[in-house]
C-alpha cells in the first residue's frame, strides 16, 4: 500500500470515529484502532488529532465547492432555473452522500475553537459569495426581484444548512429525492419577479 492510500485510510477511519464519538470524545487511539495502524504510522501522516480533523474539513470543503457551477443568465430564465436546481441538487446529494463529513461540518466543527471557527467562516463566506453573485446576475437580468443580495444570500444559505442538519441527524425523516426541489421552491417564491420564469417543474410558482 502506497503512502497516499494509507493516508486516505486513516482519514476515512477518523471520519467514522469523529462522526460516532464527536471531536472531544474521540482520541488518536480510537482512530488508529479503526484504521488498523500503529500509532507511529499515524504520526507519519498527521501531527495530531486536530490536524486530521482539519484535513477532513478541507476535504469536505472541496467536495461541496466542486458541486457549484457559475450561473449563466444569458441562456434565459428557464435555463437559469435549471442551473440553480442543478447546483442545489448536486450540493445536497454530495452532503448526504458523505453523511459522516456532513455531521462533522454542521455539528462537531461549530464552536470548537477560534481557529476552527475561522476556517468555517472562510468556507461559508466563499459559498455566500457564489450565491450572492448569482443573485446579482439574476437582478441584472430581470429574473430576480430587486433585493439586498447579501441578506437574501444569507437566508438561502441558512435554509440549506438547517434542512441538511436535520437530514443528517435524522436521515429517515426527510425525503432525499425532494429536498433540493422544496428548498428551491421555498426560496424562489420570494425571489422571482412575477412572470420572470414561465414555469417550474410542477407547472408554476
């Protein structure tokens, strides 16, 4: 097994342990037991429990960011709606597919300490910028009603975070196949100009 494979195995073990025991409840001993490696092997790849935890957050940040595509408003209102739906669906599917990482991001990482909070704020700031940019393009294109794009972007992000937190903590409580559409409809009803998009999947707003 090469170094990268071994590192990946330790990260996966840490992901499982943190999701099950929480950051404070987990120890390096739990991670190496789960990974089936010696303590010395762990330290070849990671400096500490905190280091492996940060690597997991970085990994998840990249997974989420890779699912977001820039909205092209030049393709028309209906195409814009489909692009927004595509972004929402991909992000939600990615989070629910990596449920353990999602739990770490949305619960274990919050309020851990100042450095970790800065990392989270940086990630959410990047997501917020993407949403805000899409709103500004929609306003300029006459698709989205005039609004404060910063405030509305925060509302959209907050909606997604809360719904996904519930979906991760109670995986059988929400229908995965309709999450993206319901989040989208909830936000779009308050955003689109009347007649700005001719129809949605269910025939109208």
